C-alpha cells in the first residue's frame, strides 16, 4: 500500500471516529459492491455509537437480491437523506454524477469521504481513499475497518464478500492477496454459497423467456473492434417487463462469453429511447476509454455509459468509439 493511500485511510478513520452522524451513499442502481460496502461500514459505525443511514439516489426500491444484507435496517429512501449531512461517505462512486438525485449532498455535507476503486475517480471528497488496484470497493472498506480496529464478524464479512464475489466474477479476476481476503471472510463465518447464489445464480422462470428473445436478436461482427470482434444485444422495455433490474443486468455476463468477440455490449432501455449500455472486454481493449468517449466510465475490462436515441444509432456510435480505441 502506498504512503498516500495509507495516509488517506488514516484520515478517513479519523473523520469517521470523530463523527456523530454518518450518511453512506451508494451509486444509482447499486450493485453488491456498492451496497455491500456501504452496509458493512454502516454496521460497524452503528456499533461505534454513530447515527447511521445508507441510501442511494435511484431506483426507489432496494434490489431484491441485496435486501438480506441489511441486517440492521440501515437502508432509508433517498428522501430521508439529510439535506446537509455531517459526514457523507460516497462508496464505489466514480464521479459525483453517479450519485444521481443525491449528488448535491456532496456540496452541502460538512465532510465528504470517498471510498472507491475506479481509476477515473477525480477525488471529489474532503478525504479520498481511491485504490484503482483494488478489485472491489469492498476491499477498500475492509482496509478502513482494519484501520478502525474493529472486529470482523459474520454480518460485516458477508457484506464485504458480496461485493468481492460479484466484482471479481467469482474470483476469476482476483489476485492471490484477494483470495487470502476471501479465506479471511469465510473464516469469519460467511457461507459462500448462501451469499453468491441469490446474487448470481437464481432467477425467476420468466428470465429464461426474456433471454430467449434477447439472445436470438444478438449480433456478432467479427471485423469490428479493430478486427478483434464485437457482439451486442438489446434489451427493450418490453423484453424486461416484469423482471427485476438484476435480471436485465445479468444479460451481459452471457453475451460476453462469445468466443469470437473481444468486446461485448448490452443495451438496456431504461425509458423510451434512453439506454444504459454495459461494456465488457476479454483482455485487449480498454473499454473504459470507449465508455469515456461516449460520456461514461468504468474499468479497463468493464465499463458503461448512457445514451439517447434509437438502438441502432447508439450501436453505431459505439462501433465508432470502439474503432478509435482499438486502433489507438
């Protein structure tokens, strides 16, 4: 760990120890890393005697697959977030805009602590603990918990494990040190199967029908992305009707398995003609650069952006950005 990162962890621990009231925010459409990280830290802070709440800007309800992580009832609707938090902690949030309707709290908070692993994070907090080498924000939070000197019990470890298992794709993108962390979490009592199955391997039957429609329309262009191959699929509002956001988000994990494509994309219609686009790469294309050209961001092998227009137009702009980055 660098001296700068170590100093930032110490500063974050100092700020949280001194606080009496802490608001923890995940990014909009929170995943297991964002919400698991927030809940793990929130649990610890509550035990230290702080008034704590965890929230996110959108959607209005908590993703069903993540509800069981909130063992202490820390989650509150966005409307209950204080207008001027004493201490605000932004987790797994690469930019202020990713906080959505709650972005203004960064300006009004007394102290802002940023805990993240996105290399594109500009450091928008009073204290910034940003480690791009960490496979998940959950790892950054675990280091902070160690800095605070608190016990790692099963409920906290479970939240950390949820973020870690999902952001590493079941530890396929994990270093030896991160596998050691996983062993530590299991030793704390985490049931790996009980955590991972609802997050990654459990879907309603209607999910299969949606996949059948969406994957039947998927398109592969072997010549795209500088000749490395590009596959994409489109999930319309009609396709997603009645399904949880988690089901729609998981489609990219199937599309990305296409052997002939270095880059995979899934367009998900959030409202008429407004799309959230997930990008994945195998190893050679930096899709973060692609996403940044289109107003988004993320990681080297997993990124995304939002766009308006018809699906064909969005795909066309994406192809152009892919060629720009692939041919470098």
